[in-house]
C-alpha cells in the first residue's frame, strides 16, 4: 500500500467516533421481498409447485426437493436488532446467509441501502462481505494459528492492512469487549466465552454497518450466554449497528429484539415488536411457542399501561415505561389496588393499573379458555 493510502487509513482509524449516531427512525437498511429458496436438482420447476400451494412435506415426498424459504418479506431497520427465530429446520440460518449471498435464492429480492444485492458482480460482492457486513458465527470461526489480535484484525488484514496498521483498532475493540491484554494469546488458550468475544471484536474492528450473528451465543454456558447478551445490548446502545441475530431461544429473542421474526418450515408465522407478539399471537404455533415464557420477566410496563397524562386517584408512585412487570409486582408486593404513573424521560405517558398487569400475565390460550367458560362467552 502507498504511503498516502497508509496515511488515509491511519486518519480514518484515528478519527472514527467512539459512538455512532442512531439511524433515523424507520429507515430500512435491508429489504427482503418475496424470497424463496428451494434445494434440489430443479428448484425453478419445484418453485411453480410451491407457488401453487404445495407444502414442505409434499414437495419433499413428491419431487425430492427441500423447501428452505417460502415468500419471505422482512424490513430490517437501520440501527436496530432484528431477531429471526424458530426451531431447527425453520429456515432461519438459511435466511441470514442470503443477506451476504453465501446462499443464492431461487427467487426474490434483497436490497441493502436500496441496492439490489442479487445484481452484484464478484467485486461488489467481495466489498459487501468485507466492508458492509460482518458475521459472528456459533462456532467462533477463529483461525487457530493466528493470535487473538490477528484474529480481531482479520477483516482489515483481508483488505490489505498490515498488522501495524490495524493493531490500534483491534486492541481498542478487544479492550471494549473485556479482552484487553490478551492480544498475544492464541484461541486455544481462551475459554469459549472469551473466544466469542474475539469474534465480536473482529466484527467491530471491521467497522461494518451490518452485523450478522448466526446462533452466536448458542454454544455457550447459560451464565456466559447471559453476559454476552448483556454485552451486545451495551454495545448496541453505544454503536447503533444494524444487527440480524439468529436464535432458537425465545427468552434470548425477547431480550434482544427490537423486531422479531418467527419462522416455521420456511415461512414467517408472525413478525413485529416482541411485546406485541407476546400479547397478541396470531397463530396456534405462536401460542404454543410462548406458553411457557415468564411473562412477568419479559413484558414491559409500556405494553400494558393505559395512555394518559392524568394522575390516578390511588397513585402509589412512578414506574419507568421500560420496567418489566416482575419489578412492579415486587414493588407493589402483589397488591392489585395500586396504580402507578408511567414515566418516560421525566414525563408521564400513562398509568399502570395493577389489575391490568395481572390480566396480562395470563397466557393467551388460558385467557381465551376462561372467556369461553363464562356464561355467554
């Protein structure tokens, strides 16, 4: 690289802000439209059968093809965490690999910042993968013969930077994820949680706008997994990356997601704000999925409050709109006679009645069964 290029790189790294401004509300970073993926010898021929209504099992039995994705439409907002979840075989990992074209679709459209990714030639595709999208894998994907520092700086090394050029940037992010001073070690010397922190540091060192995380915490022990989730939320609050996170764990999805997409057998069963899905499931599959969730721990005050600026007569104090219901129950000691002013940024936006809170804790199917059991229900 030329001396001028080196100077530009050093200036870019030095001037890179510690925090990133949040993207404008509602800005779509990645748009997925009518995406289909069929695995087999004649996917286009099988596509006609799927579009005519044939299901996954029939397609496999009658035509020997596997339906990976069916008519997927998702808007991934800039600066938000979109979580795609489902059980094994639902198509979630297949979907995320379409975004950087590790898998080619059978039909459909993928646009990043308005550009048709499927029309990219080899050079544009390399740039997308090297500069615009980073990926954090379930199995860490660290190079065993390279040090932690070299692994963290790998994305920049691939672009032609020398170790001397990326060292400061890689060390900055290693420090940020709690691995300061470990740059000279090798992956085998680290625990699983530490190795995954290297993977996150590598993604951040690349300075990519979009982070793809495929079951990134699934291989970790529960306590380490919780630590990694908290780290991701902390970093996201600071950096406002566009994150696409794949998981099969509903608790993890509800904790991380700004927008939740639930897949089953290759199609979207429901998507939206996680709190809304939890309170208003639109399918028996979703009802079953959320039946065992600790609703008090994941539901937020904002989801069950009544919007008003009027102070209730029996006001027992103030709660934040983002508090979970479990904390309010503890505060009220379970007394359903209480009501609370709901606050956001120092202003009242609603009232939380404890009776409404208790009703929200009843699982959807149980609530519906109760209504049907009433006279005239």
